[in-house]
């Protein structure tokens, strides 16, 4: 039997339930969970803000574990066979169909209607398909990467689900050597984006956010400037960014806040003919007023939404973390580690921004 | 002496004034004006809606004329010498500096602060620098193109300033073979965009606009479907576009309306991972509410502002018009030709949308 | 029983064999073949120039047929159910895995090692998996498109396998409005490329090739200029292209010849900072000498290989053909229609360039 | 009077000549030279391998100096006024016209026919227009950048002309986070490219070259692997690269050798659907045989020539060097510093690869 924390319905306390060992389909893998995480998405899940979630669910979309059972030979994307005892991460996104119009014509697999996500759109009734559990069942075909030498489970989970998200955002950002970048937000996605921006050739990274503890972490990962939104109003913030960029604004701005108002502000923080990547508006938090003349047309601005991530972002993110991760104090993101019984508290801590990163150790 | 229609100040009636023949600097060209045009920008100028306009001005930014005087040898961009009697068009944009940060680093010459525009940001006190005049003085360095064989002045002015604007918009649109395109607006820019979309590989062009006369012209230039905004409300229009596109929305939408509300609507008319080009928000006509989650982030949408045009758009637009123009009833855009004394009337007709295209024949 | 023409081994005469009706797997489709084609690839297959071909095979990769049997509900990519009697085309490429490094990280499904192709890499022992047959068995998951209204089977097969190939080549070409394009080669791929170039915004299309009959067809589909390689040597041809393009060379050149020497020539026909798409070097026909200084570096040239095609090219090609095909005399490509017993003759006719397009009517 | 080293004609010994102080045009700047450099291009100049060089010349295209005279107010691209005593670098490329077809339509200013280069295409008879001189005359309009705080003249000249060249090459390379990069060549351009690749997001950099001293420097700047061409033949080198990249080859290869044979090899070191940037073929060193089927078409390879550099590369290169330069032992590139009388020796040392970088201190 394995213990797992179950979110039975929006608003209800988490319950720890026992699940039997799964029946292993051919090509499936069972993990002993080492770490999972609690992120803003889990708070949204707990408030019922996402449509189509099949409660009860076992949350936890990004996790790391040790292979306990392999049902037959399972290869990774490089063609290497996985082995029992390997410490691995896996892509939470599964079942993109490869056959629909979005997969085949638009080549936008993150918009595939068949796509499902561990810890979010699988039900607890379907099995151990989330990370807040002693074991995670990886269905046949789930994409697995063995952590490269030198990349610890701690560092991987510290980067967490912000890692592929930020990798995707930076792909959309097309940063050039010497660019000045604004990152709006200093939660897990914003902090990862601040790191990835530096690794993509930026020479100036300005992080705009709050609270102080997170801004300190932004500074610690190399942000050249921080702008504290608790101290400066929107107009002042825009003015500060412009002053830091010869009056022009950032070459590229990356939004990672979840706050609709940030979108108008971000447009104004970006220079004419710059690029603005919107990655943080994961749920519907309302509207914002923009002025299409000043904010888009006259600026000759390019704005790119960025939804989800695919295997390439997961794969590239891990390569980057393994190679360059030790230059950044990732482990410092982990404010506290929670057991399965403490997850109501973890959700509250994440919601109140009392932690940078809440990690689950089942 | 040459007669020119002068806009002395916002809101004042046009006056016809006499100007002496200009002193010809080395490398300058004098044109006998064949046609100029009255476009929406001129209405904005007349209402004083553009900042930094040095009234009094001679309006008329896009024009066609016959060379009456050449001051020394003047070459076109292909290295061919111009001759007296040549029928030519010229790029209204002049004096982009080639030395500033925007010209050199951003490579965004339409955002160069030194950029000036015939008929808009040159004063009548500086000379015959607008098209509502019997003669136009082309300063040294103004870029001139001789109309290619088979391209009549009528067709050129019918396409008018919408031609380079739409050429630029389509460059930003990156249409692929087989795309479904929505064009919002059926004024001169929208109609040109509808043509250019077809010439860029689109297989379905849907024009959304009003009034009926302009929509008929959209149909005449090949729009597959028209959506009359006087008959259908915004939600219905979005639903109509989706129904025409297998429920997805357009691959690419091009906004050419000037109405801020169109921007939210256009986002919703575009499919997930599609592209939205905003080219019509030439003046500040107010704000619009958007929902960043649904309209940008979750859609994985790409939005591109498109400001002004540069020589390449002018050059490419003329090539396309010369080659393919006879497949489209461009001359039908010209609803009425006005003399220099009739330009108050012309401005009113343009503003009230009583004409598709108002042409000036000085 | 169904009759099919079988290529038992390289160099051997085609044999017509009888095959039993296939057992229909769930989701499979059986077609009564209307047309298939004989193309240069089939000549290569007959000479044994492609590696990994599992002879005996039933050739014929691009075909059109009428659905005779549907095993359960089969949907097209738009979600519409197919019906018996529908006239359909199908993507010959099948079994791209969606799971390998090339599919997932490089996003280059045409380089997926699992990819197989009807009429080329399926064996006749596996079933009716080629078009030179009275019936074609479409395995579950083969992508099917119902021919749109107005697109006849004749026109579809006249465009043939050159249609998706040229669509892909033009995607790689990124033609801009007003570009001058050289197409090297006037076989089926070259002719389709000449059409697609026009539909992508080119204003000048120069076709370089032979023999005369094919060049006439190039002229018939709208080439502005033709250069006969039987009359002009390589240096002269380059000079001719330059003379037609203000001394610069083409903005974009598309190679569709299969002759290695054409590649050096094509580089020299392209302008500085132009783009060169190499799509015709489908088999190893030897080497060519290039000068990297003059041909690549100093020219600031961009060269793009183009291998195979995927569903998006098949889908877009059909949309374009349905919309714009009637402006081009596609049916004129079909020089002769062959029965199953005449395919040795057809192969010889294709090899000797005695036909533009050889069509098979089983 | 100022002393300058003059290359009077190809093959002749350098002569030190005296020049009078220049007459300062409005907007011009005079520099006291701190450092200039001797690079491979200077060897080519000395052998007369470049066309159109107006001997006698004062070589030295990339230099750093202190402003001794300012003729009026001169602003940098950020709008800041330069001052006497400022330590500055300047863009050697000057007089790109901004008016020709290449500047305006192709937007390829490095192919502008009017473009001239300090130390290469200006004659000594025109003035102090090269860096091997006690003073350098910057004509009005020459683009100047004040070295940012913390960037020493030593480090700037150590990076030298390879800095903008590599910045341009990396722009063409479009490296993605997590890419594996091969750099062919470990001269100044190759070493800079190895640095810039890491700063652009690569997680694996393989440098292929010789001699040992330069390979050690490649290792010192962070190359993960080196391949010594004096120890391994071409096929073995290709095999080594493939073995380091899961059998696939590099995601991106950057050629910086000047050896035509490297181009065929580089194609084969690059993975299918990868990108190959050819930047080192600066002079005509002969031809190379390639196989268009295997090397381009079947590989779906993208090859990009990269010629010269423009202001943006100069500007971005300096920003990157100022921000990240201290992570790399740039100063170690400087093997020896030469006086004006020692430049024959310097040319010989560069040609024989006895030095990594030869610096001139007039």
C-alpha cells in the first residue's frame, strides 16, 4: 500500500489515503517519490479555478523519484534503457495525440485537446498519477529523463515546474546577446526566467515583484536590479525600468505574475519593437485595459502568449540545470519541506507567499 | 507659381495658396502632381489628433507625379537614372537617420526619432512637401520609383498609402500557404490587406467591416466571406468567423480599423497559436479591455504591432501591384476625384465613410 | 482479389499479381484506386538507388481513390467522419513515432527513424500498401483528406507528389511579396514550385531546365522567364538570371533537379543574403565542388535542405490546389495514363523525360 | 607628427612613417591609440589576397584608444556626449550608404557596396585610418562606444575583431538553451565563438582545431571537449563529434577556420535539421567537394553564410564582454605585444600560428 494526499474537491482539506500497488502495464514504470512540489497551480486547483479537473485528484505535477519497478524494457529519448534504482524526472504532460489539427498543422502540441497532465487532469480514481504520493505510476509512454550526474533531486525540485515553463518562455523570448530583460514576478517561474535570461545572453536582468524575501532570492540568482512593487506604484516602476534602459524600456519583458494588471504595465516597460512574453496568466484572474495605439501599434510591439510546455522544454531545462545550475543558489528557493499530512499548511503558505518554494517529501 | 491646399491649423477650412517655384538643391526633383489622396490620416490631421504636426501643412503623403525638373543626376535604388517626364512615386518617409539606436541596434527604422513624413510632419513653410499641390518638391535623398510599365497612375493612387501599409502588415503576418485570414476593416488598408493576403498564399479571406459599399468592394477584390458589423454584434461576429474555420478561428488576423474595441474582438477571432497583426490603431482612440488569460496566454497567441512602413514595403508593394494588380478592380476604389478647392468636402466624405477612396487631382 | 503491379527487385520487370482482400483492422480504410502516379522516385526504386527498401514492393506513394470499406468510424483531421464513396487522398508518410528525439526535441518528423512511406518502404508482403494497385489498404491512423469540392482526382494526381514537396520547399523558402524566384528544374516538383512561388507572393519566376516540352509547361503555369539548359551553359545561365534581376541574382532559388552540379550553379544564381532551398537531391547522384568563400560566406547566403514532407504540407497543398488550382493548367502535366501492365514503359518514359507526368490508372 | 606602420604593397616589409596631425572636420574625433591588433585578415592583406585594397594602407581594423581631440560635440548611440580622455572603441565599418538596394530592400548592410573598413579599404593617403598608428582619425559619423566601467583596453583588444564577428555568427546560429555546439577553429574568432556559444545557452561546446596552444586556450575559456586536428583525421573527427552527441552530431556548428575542407566536414558534424554557420571563409582559399544529397538535402540542414558585422554586433559584443568577460581568461589570448617596428614579425607569428593573439601597442 502507498499513501497519497488527495484533494477530494475544491475547498476541502487534503486527505491522506492508502492506495494499493498498481498493476503494471507493459512499458510502465513505478517511482518511489523523492520530492514533489506545491506550486501556485495547486492553489488554483484547491480553489477550483481550473476547468475540467476530475476531482478527487492526487496533486503534484512535477516530481522526482527513484525507479522501483520497470515493466519490461523502457528506453529514454536517447535510446538508453532505464534501470531500477535510477533517479528520474518525468514529463507531467502526457497523451498529446499527435493526430489532431493542433498537433499536425499548427504544430502546437500544448494546445492539443487530448493532452493530460499528471497531478492536474488525471483523477485519483485512475491511479497514482500525481506526485503528492509515496509512489507515482508512470503510464506507458510517459517521457522519463534520468537526472544527469551532478544534478541532485534537491536542485531539480527547487527549480521545479518553473524550469520547463521558463525554458519555454525564453524560447518564445528569442533573447539576443546583450539584451536588457525585465522579468515581472519573482515566484518560481519568475526566478527561473531570471536565470534562463542570463543563460540566454542577456546582460541586464531587472526583476519586478514582491515580497522582499523573493526579491532577495532574485538578487541572489543574479538579477542586476530589483523593483519592489510594494514600494513603487505602476507608473514609477515603468519609469524606473526606462531609466535603467536609456529611456527605452526592456528589449524583452517576461510576465510571470498571474496578475492581469501586470500585462498593461509590461507592455509599457518594453521598448519599441521589443518583445513581450506572457506566461504567467495561467488562470482567469480578470481583465485589464490596454491602449492599442500606444501599447501595441505605435510601439511596433510583439506580444507572445506562452502556454504550457512540451518535452523539448523539459529536456532542455534539465540539460541547462545540470550544466549551469551550480552557478545559481537554486536550493535556496526551498523554504520548507512538507510531509503528506502538512499539505493544507503548504497550500496556505504558497498562497500567502510565505515561502518561495514549498517542497513535498512523502 | 504653384497652387497648393494648405491645412493652416486643426479644424480650419483648407486654403488654396500660391507658392513660388522652389530652389532646387543638388539631387532634388520637382514633380508635377498627377494624383494625391485623402485618407483617414488626413482626417486625423484635420482634427489635430496627431502630436508634433507643424501646421500649416500641405497634406497628401502618398502621391504620383511626372518629373518636371531634375537637379543633376538622380538614381533610383536600382541605379537607373531618372529622367524628366518619368511618372514616379516616392516614399513619403524621409530622414530616418541611420545613426540612432533604433536604426542601428533595433533595426526598426520606422521608430527612428528623426523620421519625417511628407504631408504630415513637414511644414508648408518648408516648401512644397505634400501632395495636395500642383507640384511636389522631392528633397535630395527622397526615394523615388518610376512606375513600372503597365502600372497606371490611377491604379497606383487607388492602392494609395494602404499599399505599403498592407505590404508591411503582411510581412509581419507571415502568412503560410493555405492559411485562413481575417481582415478587420474594409477601408483602404483593409482592402489592400485583403488583396495582399490572397497574394501571400491565403486560401480563405474573411473581411469584417462596414459600410455595405466597402464590403462590396471587399467582395470584388476576392474576399471569400464578408461579415457586416452593422448587422452582427461582436459575439456573433466571432462565432461566424469560428464557424467558417472549423471552430478554431483564423490562422492570422489583421486589424485595420482604428477602433480599439476591434483589438479584443480580433484576438478572439484568431485561433490558438495564431498570429494577430495590429496595424490600424494609428491614433489614440482610447482603450479596450482584454483578458490576458483567455486572449493571450492560454491561446498561445502572437500579437504584432505594425507601425509605418519603410522603403522595402514601398518597393515591394509597387512590384506586386505592377505584376498582379490587374487581377483586382483597384480603380473601383476611387469613388470620387477632388480638385484643390474641394478638399473640405473630401475630408468630410472620408470621415463619413461616404467614399472608399478620395483622390486629389490638383 | 485485387490486381497490383509489383516491383519484385531492382532491375526486374514489373509483375501484376493478385492479392486477396485485406483483413480490415479497426480504423482502417480500403480505397478503390482512381489514380496513382509514376515519379522519379519510382525510377530510383527500380534502379535500387534507395537504401532500406523491402522488395518486393507495390510502388505508388501518392494516389487518390474512393473509399470502398471503412472499418468503424474514421475521422479526418477536422473531426469529420469519412464515408464510403468519398473520394480521398492520403498522406503516404506513416508511423512517424512522435516519441523519438527527432520528433520531440528537433521537431523534425521527416527525420524520424520510424517513419515509413506507402509505395516505398512498405513491402508488398505486408499488404496493399502502394498505389499501383486496384485497391489500397490504409492502415489505422493513416491521414486521409476528402478532396474538397471542385478538386477533381485528375487535377490532384496531376499535381501529384510534387505538391506537398513544393509546399514544403516554399515553406522553407519564406518568400516575401515582390521576390524574384529561380526554380531549377521543370519536372513535377519544379513545376509545382513555380506555381507555389507565384501563390506565395513572388512577382518574378524564372525556370531553368529542360527539355523543351517541360519548359513550355513551365511557361504555361506562369513562369515569367525560362532558361533552357540545352541551349545555354552554366555560366551563361547564371549571367541570364543576373541580367533578369538587376545584376543581383534571385532573392530565393529552389533546386528541384536531382543533379549535384545544379547546387553550385544555384548558389551563384542567388543574390547576396538570399535564400537557397535544396529539395531535389533525393538520391545520392554524386558530389559537386563549391567555393565556400564566394558561394556561402561572402554572399551571406542561407541554404536550406528540405527533406520529405509532413501532414501540414499535404494538408496545405490540397487547400491551395482546391482554391487556386484552376488558374493553372495542371491537367496538362499528364502526358499519358498507364494501365497496370504498362508500367515498365511508364518507368522508361519518366526516366527519359518523355513525359511530364505519368499517371497510373489501375 | 604621428608615427604609423604602413603596408605599402602586398609582400613588402612594413614601414614606419610620420604623418602630420589631421585637420579635424566637424564631428570628427582623434584617438591616441592604446592598442590595435594583428589578425588573420592582416596576413591576407600582406599577401594581397583581398580585392580592392587601396595600398598603401595603415592596417589595424579593431583598436582602442583615448580621445585626444573632439571636433565639436560628438554623441554616442545612446545620446551621451563623448569627452576628451574617454577610452573608446569604434566600429571599423563605415560609410554603409543606407540608400542602396542592399541597405534598403535586402536589409543587409554588410553587403552594401559603399561600405568601407578602417585598416582595410581606406588608403594611408587618406589619413590616419588604421590602428597601427599612434593616432587614429575617426571621420564624422564613425560609431564610437566608450568602454563600459570594468572593461579594460587589454580585455577589449584581447577579444578583438573576433568579438563582433562571433557575435554576428551567434546571431545567425540561433542557439537554443541546451544545444550542443561545435566550433571549428580555435583562432580568435573560434575562441570568441566558443565563449559566445556558452553565453547563448549552449550546454556543450566542442572545439575542433589546432595547434595545441590554442586548444588549451579553448579549454580555458570553457570548451567541454577539444578535438585536435593534428591527431585525428577528418572521418575520425566526425565520429568523435557524433559520439559526444548521442550519434547525432551538433545542433549547431560554427565554422571559423578559413579552410575550405572544413566546410564539408562541418556539414557532417551537424545533426539532421541542425544549423551550420560559415563565418571563417573570409578569403578565397579554394574549393571543396560536398555531396548535396547527404550533406544538405537528406539532412534537412540549414547553412548560413555570415559576412562582416554591423554596429549591432559591435555594440552587443561590448555589452557582453563588459558583463560576462571576467568569467573567461581573455587576457590570456594575448601572446605578445608588438611595437610599430615589430609588425613584420607579428605578421609572421600570426601566419605561423605561433601566437593566439598579436596585439599592437604603438
